[in-house]
C-alpha cells in the first residue's frame, strides 16, 4: 500500500498508506535518533520498530510479514531478525542503506561475511566489510559494524551514514522542511518520510515533504498520523480536499486540518488490513 502511495503519485496515498502500529512517541532511541544518522540528501525513508511488534502478540501477523520481507537479506549477512530492534531503509542521490539497531552476535556476522567473500576494511575509523571483486553482485556491497548498529548498503549509502555520525556531515534533520515534518509526527511502529518528487509535485503544487506514522490504538486498530508541508498556505489549501477524498476511500474516520504551511491528517486502519505496509521493505 505504501509503495502505491508514491507510485500512484497521490499525496493522499502518501498520507494514507505509510502507517502502521506502535506503542508510543518518537524518542531518543526511536525515529528521531535514526533520522539523525542518515544523510540530508536522502529522499525516502522507511522506519519499523521491529521490537515493539515482536513483543506484542496482537501484532504477530504484521511482524511475520516484516520478517518475511527482510529475512533472506539479513540472514545472508549473518544477522538474525530476532536481534533487530529498529529497522530503517533509505535511498536518495545514488545512496542505498539499511540501518539496523539491536543486539548482535558480531562474531557470527563476521563469519558469515567472510564465508560470502566480503573482506574487512575500514572507513573513518569504522569497521566496514566490502564485497570482494569477482564474487557476484550484492546490493549490500558494504556492511559497517558499529556495535549495536549495523549498516548495510552500497558504498555511497554506507559511507554517507558514517560521515553523518563520524564526520559531522548534515543529517536528514538538519534540513528545515524535513525536521518540521518529522517533529510533528508521533512515534510509531512504522513511519515513512518522503521528499516530494517530480511526479508528486505535478499533482500537488508546492509540496515539499510528507510523513506518516502509526501506532496501535487498540486490539483491532492502528491510529494513523500524516503530515505534509507545502511551500505556501495556498498550495496546502488547494490540496486538502483531494487528499481527504482519497483517504476516505482507504481508511475510516479520516480528518484533515490545515495549519499554515502544513496539512495534518488522522485516520484509522484495521490491523488485519495493514500487512501490505510491511512488504517490500528493502
């Protein structure tokens, strides 16, 4: 569903699709902390609180969908999904990266990487394993091991994240538009942040950044929150009706309000209908 948001080029889809359950607000160990680790030129970010899903029997089906989506890629790098607490996947400007926060058996990870023809290297003081030439293609050609944080991705993506953390390069939160949207989102089990692209801008003039998060409302329902920032108030006003109409087709109890440059949406989604949100997260 989340993919359809962007592909269908509808901010309504954006606001309506990128959500899933959770148990709380953004904290220093959650969404905001991870956004502070990724490069400012990132275009798309997906965040999953795997630990919260794993610890909630009512979210078992959603956890299983996430696990199925990422398991083969994690296992191929010696990572057990059960050790992952937070999962973040990002792309943009030639960069591709996945940040994994949790408790990991680094000896097992190193052994698996060695068996799969990665060799140990270093970048800005961080242990980085690189795929050896001549041993086939791996979309995660670089793997950085940083204790309770592992970064998988291409060279540009992994080094980009390391430079944010080790060299003081600008993070996602350093950009005012990004930070404005992220700070208005409650934390959640799932979040999606997107910079407006060419196609979405054609449908919604002045669109800058969108964000969605969701948390568990009760045993059957997810509470969805969406935020979109526009260049000016007129653009936000012009987009409001179309976004609300679209969301009404997808969710229950949709409500959208405008506050200056921002549109803020709330809605509900049955947990049984939310599995597609966790598919294809890689």
